[in-house]
C-alpha cells in the first residue's frame, strides 16, 4: 500500500489522524529522551546498519505504533531518525526559506531576531514547524 509508506515521502503524506508529528519521529525522540540522554555522541556514532534496516521495516505503516521493545539500541534509533530526515524528498527547512533563515540569523538585534524567526516559522507548513520544534526541544 503506497499510502502507508513512511520513509522517502513528504511530511504531509504522514499527517494521519490530525497528528502534527509523524509517529516515527515521535517514537524515536521519545525513546531517546527517556532512555538515552546520558549517552555521549548519540547522533555521532552510527548504529548497526542491519538493526537499523530491520527497525525501519517495522515502521511500515505511518499510522501504527511500533512495539517499544523493538526500540532497544540507542545508536540504532538515533541512526533511524537521521535516516528518516535524510530520505525526506524536501528538506525539513523548506528551500524557499533558506535565504530568509540566513538573513534572520545574521541580525544583531536579539529581540528583532526572535520576532523574525517567529514570523518565518508562522509562514512555514505547519507540520514542518511542529517537527522542527519537536527536534529543537529534544536537542
């Protein structure tokens, strides 16, 4: 079923049941936050490729939770999350916002910069904004 594909599809294809954040992101971030914050270099050290591919296959339907017992290797889960973002057909920060992001970042006035960031995020697709906030909150 093509409609249930999770990897390599636009974020908007994963918006099921009114969810703002795809389940694969929520499950990986939740697992990492609850179990792996003490592990240094969680995103720097690659996970086992075979385990990651097996875990990736568990997320075969964008609308179904994966049994949390399958999320048992910190570096594998972190690698899967990175892989998810790498396979997105469009960047999480939409291309049309790239120059604006650089312009805002270059601003000296911190209060003005905060307002400009908010205005920029208000113009982005809502799901992108929700995912970015989720990842920023986690990091």
